[in-house]
């Protein structure tokens, strides 16, 4: 079984081919290029390079690889804390897909939330900071994006 390792790498240190693949995919996604051949020609990329890398190179900020954000939180067990979290996510147009809260132990409960980011008005890091500012929110970690 192949284990997948994902990295976030500054594009400045990568070969130009990866950026060209992303640009070609953007042209196709936006409809500015109709065929792979046209997209590759416009960014000066061989089709073989496009096919070689197209399923391995993604723009971190684009909508390409889905838009699900999985958050793990530790919340103080107190009335209104969960509803504040839910209202905060709703206020920036994040759409909660799943929510799972554990039984509180020693005044804390853990919460795992999957948020659809398609319509979200801020980026994931900004959401983490916003949630940390909620009363009773002790910890927020991004545990996945898909």
C-alpha cells in the first residue's frame, strides 16, 4: 500500500514545471482553455509533463482539491460555548458538514468539526484565530483538509 505524504512548499524553490501545471489546471477549471492541449500551449508546458504531475500538484489556496476543513477543538464545558462556535463558523459563511463532541471530562470536551469552505469568507488560519477568540474555546487545530 502506497502511503501519501503531503507537504506545503514555497513555490520559489520548486521547478517552474509545477507552477505551469497549476496555471494550466486553472485555465481548464475557469474555462479559459477548453482542451488540455490548449492549456499546455498557453503556459508553455508539454502535455506529458501535465499528465505526469496533474494529480500531484495543487494550489493550496484554490478550490481544486475540495474544500473540506477538519478542525479539532477543546472547549470548556459551559452553556453557550458550542453555540458560539457554531454561530462563529456560520458568521463567516462556513457550512458545518459534521460535528462530533465528546462527553465532558474534567470540565473540557473535545469537538471535531468538518467545515465546507466553498463559501467561507476567510482562510483556514483566520478561522482558527477567530474560533480561539470565542469564550470557552481552549484549543483549535486543523487536523485535515480534503
